[in-house]
């Protein structure tokens, strides 16, 4: 995907801002939200697997299904 980007410079020529057409901006936001959701899912799964490993290694107490459901 190629973006139509315009740069805003100060009098010294330093880039101060970037302008992107609204349609492209909305598409970028949608893509970013999808990536954030995937990253959160990956993080949650990683933590869940680490918890399983801790429980299997005896470093964390196992709980029954009833205990688990009551904690919700």
C-alpha cells in the first residue's frame, strides 16, 4: 500500500507534521486496531501458557473448575 503523504516543515526545513488523506488515515487506523487485537490475543495466550507451565511445575496452586468459576 502506497500512501499519499505530505510533509509540513518549519522555516529551517525540519519536518513538523505529516498529512495523510482521510480515507487512507481511516484505513491505517482500522489496520492498526486489528494488529493491536492480534497482539493482545498473543500476549494473553503467552501468559496463559506460562501459567499452565507454573502450575505443572508446582510453582502455582492448581484450582478446581468450581474455584475457577467462582473467581470470575
